[in-house]
């Protein structure tokens, strides 16, 4: 029998694919956006950028930015009853309105 892969991108066929008209590289403005500490941001994985990609379980979650490490941001996200700190680059973040 064949053993299933247990890599970071396992079971992500739908999450990490773009729609046909959105294929290719993302706009440069996504990688140039800045966030302030204490600001809220959503984690939306951009499959065309592999660097700084969070684990798929954090896709779609919203949290508060608590710090920086190089070009990436630490985001505190609630997962169940616990809080987790996730290191994510700018390309995979979206600002939350309001």
C-alpha cells in the first residue's frame, strides 16, 4: 500500500489553489503593506508565495498583531480555548476593516 504524505501542505488541494482568473503572482502592494502592533489582521494564505506561509489550520482566522521578526509578523490567534502565536509574512495577511 501507498503511505500518505504528512507534509505541511497535505490535504490542501482546495485551500491552496487560486481561481483561474487570479492565477500568477499577486500584486506587489500585498507585500508592501504595513501593519501596526495591536492592529487586527486576517490570515488568508496566498499559494503563489511559499515564504512565510502559515500552517493550513490558521487559514481564515483573525487575530491581533503582537510583534515582528524580520519581515514577518507575530499574530495572536484563538484556536479553541487557547491562544497561539503564529509567524506570518505580509503576503498572507489582510487588514480587518472597522
